[in-house]
C-alpha cells in the first residue's frame, strides 16, 4: 500500500555542465517553496570533477540555506543508471527529479507539492504541453518528435498524459520502490512508464518552458530520435510484461 501522507519532499537536481543555472535553480526553489515542505536538496553530479561540481560546493558552503543540501556522485554512467540509484539516496515520503538548466520552471514546484498533499499516492507531473503552459524557443522539430513519441506510448499502453517522457515529476518513494525495475539500461524509460501502465494515478499541471541559456541545447535530433525509439520499445516491452502477468494470474 502506498504511503498515505505527504511528509516531506526531496528535490534531486541533475547536474553535469550547469553552473550559474544550478545556483539559480536552488535559489528559485528556496524562494518559492516552504522550507518545512522540503526534506533536503540532493545535487546529483554526473562525476566528481564535472563543471557543476564547483557550483555545488559553493551552494553547500552557503550557511543561509534553510534546508539540508548534499552532493551525491553518480556511480554508473548514463542517465538511466543514475535514476536507478536514486531510491537508495532518499529518506522522505516523496521525491522530485529536476534538471538544473532552468528549462523547466522550478517555480512550478509549490503547486506540485500542493497536489501531492491532496493526492499523496499519485504521480504529479509538471507539463509544458498542458493548457496554460508557455513554451519559449521550443523548436518545431523538437515539438513534433516529442508529440509523436508521447502519442505512441499512449496508444501502446492505453494511458493518457501530455508529458510522459519527462522526469519532472513528484513521485511517492514507496511506489518507486515497488516498481521492481529489472533493466538498469532502461530504468529511466521504465520509471516514467511502468507505474502509469499499472494504473497509478497521474496528475499534470501546466508549467513554462524556456530553452537553456547556459551551455548548448540538449536537443540533438539523432539522439532524440534514438531516445524516442527506446521509449517506444520500452512501452512495447511493458505491454508484453503486463499481458504475461495477467495470463499467469488467470492460470494460477
């Protein structure tokens, strides 16, 4: 049974090349969120010597920050493996994964927290495609690729959502631990798909998007197409797995 109450939120900031935007993300989170709602902020560095490490150290030295901040170094390479490690780091009822590039607006987090308090067993996602959201400098090709993959996953698994590819979600930790992810290489994709395919409540709220100003855009058409193909393959694998489980249950 999923945890009945929202107690605290752990915010996990993924960081690799971000410096000023990492510090600004932390500033905005602390400015708009109530300190009592936050258990801690974890800066999840891709490596100990990545460009974000110096900014992370500066943040941790700031004694004025009212919530605990710590750094964790990713042990296995790749975003998929990084997310696979998170459940071992978190000691709160819920957690949020957010990039530190300011593309997705951190100021959406208080509204996400309020929805989590009202629906503590649900996944709460901030979507740049919800009515009322604003997208700035979001390329047409990027948009078409995202929408195509999202629609394919919806059809394959018979689920509904506008931001199924995103990790910008508040997630009940207990639900995450019960997912029994089996493939570290696909954990990122399973993370966003498996609980929805199994009927978890999913709530989306609008948020604004603005292409990152620090560093190069993370949108690479070839890389994005490969990501989309992997998402679709994972959705097909999830559908096969669910059918197998249903058949085993009928034959039991």
